[in-house]
C-alpha cells in the first residue's frame, strides 16, 4: 500500500517535471537570426527595404527560429505592423474594428513538431511592406513619388487555445520607397562622344547622387528597352570652350525630341542609367539623345525625373589639332597649308590669329632683350 502511494507520487512528480520542460517558447536564433537574399550592399541599412526591392519577388528574408513545446496542440502565425507602439499580441490589434496589425502569409512557415526544434519563415520584401495599412504602400508606392520611411515590426507567435503563449519580434527593418526630389535647372554641355550634365540638387538629407538616363527615340541607352513616348525635351545649351579648345555647338534637333521620359515621374525600375555621375561617355557624335536626370538616396531609391534635355555629342578640336591641320610644325613659325574640307573658315581664322599673337609676343621679347643689352653697354 505504502509502496503504491510512493509510486504514484513519483509518477506525478515526473509528469510535472515533463510539463515544465515542455513550456512553449519561440525565439530567433542567436547566431544567425535572419538571412537576406541577395545580401544587401548597404552596410548601415542592410535590413531596410527600398522600392526596387519591394517590387522584386526574389528579394527574400529568411528568419531562423527555435521552438520548445511546439506540438500539434499549438499553432504558429506571423503578424506585422508599421504603426509605432502597437502590440500585435493584443487580439484587438489583430481583429478589432481599428486593428493595426496584419497577418502575413509566408511562402515557408514552421509546422508542429519541427525537426530539431528549429524552423524557418521565408518572406519577400514585398510581404513585409504589406503590413502597412496604406494601399499604395502595400503596392510598393505605385502612385505616390513622396513619402516618409516607416519602421516594420514583425511578430512571430505561438498560439494555444486561441491565445498567444509565446512570441518574439523583429524590429530591425524599415521601409523607404521614395527617392529624393527632382533635380532642377538642368543643362547639358556637349563633348566629343560625351556630355556633361549640370543640375541643382534637391535638398533631401538622404541625397546620395544622381542617375542619368539616355534614350535615342524611345530606345533606352544602354539596355535597349523600349518605353512609351514621353514629353519632348528642350534643346541643349551651347558648350563652353576649354583651355585652348573650341566651344561646343548648340543643342541639335530643335526644341523637342522623342523619349520615354516624363518629368516628375519616376523611371521604370527596369531601366538602366547611362551614367551614375554627371559625365556620360561612349556616345555617338551627331546622334541626338534625350537626357533626364533623377536623384538617388542612401537606400538606393530613385526619385522623379527632371525636365528632358535634347543633345547630340559633337567632335571637339583643340588648338593643336587645328594648328597641325593648318600645317603647323611646332617649336617656331606658323606655316599655312590648304585647309582640310572638314574644317571651317572660322577655325582657319582662329588659328591664324593665334599664330599672329605668338609672333607678336616673340618680337616684343626680342626688342626687350635688345633694349636691355644697349642699356648695359651705355652704363659701362
């Protein structure tokens, strides 16, 4: 009788111990809680999401979780919010009339009795952005070109009998789907197979640089994508003369040119810029290009396009090229030969004027040296 009582007590104690060991928990793994694919190159904002990443279905976040006591008696769900101070473990924030939390449907989610008590949640960047209540944000800012960054909070929750028994949060991601404002006062200076873009930058604090977009007609350069026709652009300004060089000609092709660019609208994320600085190279001389500039920010967003400019690169001859074509031999006198057909009478006159100035200076120096020599002789 006594032995039976002791046995019952030991069984009860073992059951209690077993129950305590199986308390339900969920946690992010310590060593590598999240894997982003592809890995972000932005070291200080590597977990944040820009517009291009939001639109890319291959941009994923894999959350590595550990569990205890996750049996078939329990369920696992993922919820999120972008509203500051909201706790998604509160049922009213999930299902109430003014709920600010939204349920996520990851492509991969842990099931009960996970192997080695570990599991993964895989979501796209777009899935995470979709916890925002604004329909346009959910659509990766399809319409609006301006907005403010928002912090994303993701809740990983174990449920038992309809209540949250354990949860863990991810709070290291922000969404920022809007680039800087539009560059203004844009002008273009032509060069030989190139041009230089001058612009007034926007005042955004996260401004990082520019992306220049080029097109021949409706065909993007480089890349070859074909876009729908946009507004015409203005003719390019005349080029400024360099040291000893000749000035660039005015913009070609009249006041407008055909392009897929629309001022004030963002470029298509699939478009490749022809330059990420204000210098564009490797273009064809005499071919008219449509040019538009957009500012970029520190998260890689591209803002709306500037007014469109129309410009054709031109050959530029410096003084020595003209001088040699005119028969100059260097190191002394200027000789003149027949002007090649590719040169104009203006260049001929300019080169002769330069030679005359050089000869005049030479004579002045000789006269000065003679005067000094005569003075010295008189003093002696």
